[in-house]
């Protein structure tokens, strides 16, 4: 995704700053409520399940599966014209129930992506200083 990576720009806010700092250190962490144990993403100041404000950032292994996906065929902006078609996936995690992260699968052509495909985290640095959690098909799942 050459053109897409040039567009990568991260602007953390008060809620997402910690998440992006962990990503920069190549650690995938999600908020977990210290009261009811529910994971949440994107980061929030309070738990959606119980309303508690106490949370911690829990490291996850980064293994999961394709929960949903779409294949983009029409470039929404001129800068991605050379990249279509590409797939945008929603990943659900084995060790963070309820978390869904929008990302990409780097080693699979869009037409081969399937719901339930097993994925593992790979760190991608599309441009200097921009680090993103992306995914690859789990070996042996081809």
C-alpha cells in the first residue's frame, strides 16, 4: 500500500494517547475495566458495561481472526488510486474479548481474505516514525 502509507498520520487525543504510545513501543495493549473486567477499544474514560472509570492497559498477544472486512475498489481520494483494490479488516482478538480493531492484512490478496481467517500481529512502519499494528495470516492457515 505505497500511497496509503504516505497518508498515515496519527493525531492522538487525551483518550488515545496511551494507546499510540504503546504502539510506538511495538506493544499492543487495550484498556480493561478494573471493576468488571471488560476490555474496550477505542479507549474511553469509562466502561461501557459498568460505567466505572478505573482501567488498566493490558498487553495482548495479537492473535485473532477476521471478524469482518471490505474490499475497497474505488479510490476515495486520488492519493490511493494506485493501491486499489485493498482490504480493510476488522480483527477480533483471542485474549481481548469484545475488542475490534480496524487494520489491514499485509500478506494476503483481498480476494483471499475470509471471515474467521486466523491472523497474527505484525508491526508495520510505513514511514519513518509511524508504526501501525497490521496483520498477517497465521502460518499453516493458507
